C-alpha cells in the first residue's frame, strides 16, 4: 500500500545541523499529515513536528525555533531541518504519515492506517 523510507540521520557534533528526509511510496492518492517522532533509549516515542496539507505545522516546545518541517506534496516527501542540535536531540527519528488514502488493486480509494517508517538514528555528540 504505502511505504515510508527515512534518510539523513547520522552523527553530528553539538551545535551542528542535519536534514532528514522521508519519502512515501505506493499507490498514493493523498496524505493529510506527515510528521516526525523520536525515541531516545528508555523513553517513550514523542512528537517532534507535524505538517498537514496546507501550511499548518505543529512543533514540540523543545525544538521550536531550531527545527523546521516542510513537505513536497508532488514527491510525497517530508523534510526535517534540524539546527543547533544538542545531546537531548539524540534518538531514533521516525516518519509518520496519517490520513493516508491510496488506490486499491481494484481501483477504489481506500483509507490506510497510520504509516510508519523504519527509523533513522540521530546521534549528537557533546
């Protein structure tokens, strides 16, 4: 149906920057929301940022002013520009797509459950 593939994670020094990408593929008709979540060892997965159709964006308080989420609807891709990274930003970053509609094998438009990527590791060294 729909698959999400993240890229762009890695090791960066504190104060540095990274850009994550997440591309959705499949028989997509539309995607309402695309976002990023992260999970540090021993902690629950938490929202980092979400972007919905149009320009509606939501950010976690901890990343406001440092991270920017954007999307390319033509490519079904969402980006996360991360600046002034600190060690609390370390973790596995997961992409999520919600409100996903896709073409079934019979040609009908179906609604998918929320879709998750496999995650990409971000490590900030101090």
